[in-house]
């Protein structure tokens, strides 16, 4: 499976970079496109992933949806981005895409960790709950 035949997960760069480190350790990590303009990661995953991808931390669009835009914008403009770079590029002859279940779990885990209260009193309340 090649990236041009894939669905594409769009995640905020800060959260996505943390999740990609987790996927690298436990699952298959494929190519990743980074958009510096919008601070978004575009991660191709196997086709037909989009139908089950319902998450507050990211979006998965069917087909080769390589546009960025704001993840929470009400309308998609499909405007071109100029600040894109491949963080990890698909190697010639390989067909490996990122494992969608590992990516979903890593994004969920990273989001839960990043939303943990940081104030000492809030941490005590979170621990005692």
C-alpha cells in the first residue's frame, strides 16, 4: 500500500510528535508530512481507516487528503501550504504505512497525558478521585 492510496490522519503537531514516538516504540511507523504553516502532521494510514476514526484529538479523511487547514475550522478551504516537509518519508520499494490502531491509541494516550492538571492542588484532587 502506498501513501497515495491511503487515508490521511491530520493531528496537531505538538500532540502528534509525542504520539509518533510512542508508535515508533510499539508499532509500525510510516511516512509523516509536517506542515509548519498550520502546525499539523499528515500521516497516511491504510485505506478504509477513516470510517472508524472518531476522535477529539485528530481527524482521518478518506483518500489522499493532503490539505492542512485548521483542524477545528468549520469549513475546509483546501488552500495550498508552503511550509511542508517530510519528517519521515516513504522509502523507495517499501509499502509500510503507520499502524492506525497504534497511532489512534498513542494520540489518545498523549492527549490524556497532556490534559492532566499541573497545579499541585489539582493533582492532589486528581489522585484522590
